[in-house]
C-alpha cells in the first residue's frame, strides 16, 4: 500500500510544525508553541502504532489460518491414502489366507 494513511501524514506535518515551533519557543521563551504540537504529534503516533499493530495482528492471523488449512488438506490427503492402503492391504492379506 503506497498511499499513506491520513493519520500518518498528519503526524509528519505536526512533527514538522513542532520543529518549526521550537524557533518561536526559543525566541519568546514560550515553550507552549513546541509542546502543544509535539503532544499532538505524539498522540497521532500512538494512534498510528495501534493501527499498525492491529494490521500486523490481522495479517498474522490470516497467514496462520491459511497455513492451518493447507496443513489440514495435507493431513486429509494422507488419511485418504492410508485408508486406501489399509483397504488394499486387507484384501491382499485375505486373498493370501484363502489360498492354501
């Protein structure tokens, strides 16, 4: 996904403004210029991190579910083969017992 989510873009914009806000904060000795923008940037970072963690969790769940179904198919195939071998082996064994 090449398009960035609006939260991520806003986070970068606020981070840039907070860096720019340090200039007036340094000149006027008013830390609030930088602090407010940094706080908003951090809040958006937290929201983005939660979104990213959720997306990764969903992807992992999807991958594990697919892997489970693939392995389940393999097991079913092996079980079918074993049943065929068992059925065939039993017939072969019965034929050998019947013949003197």
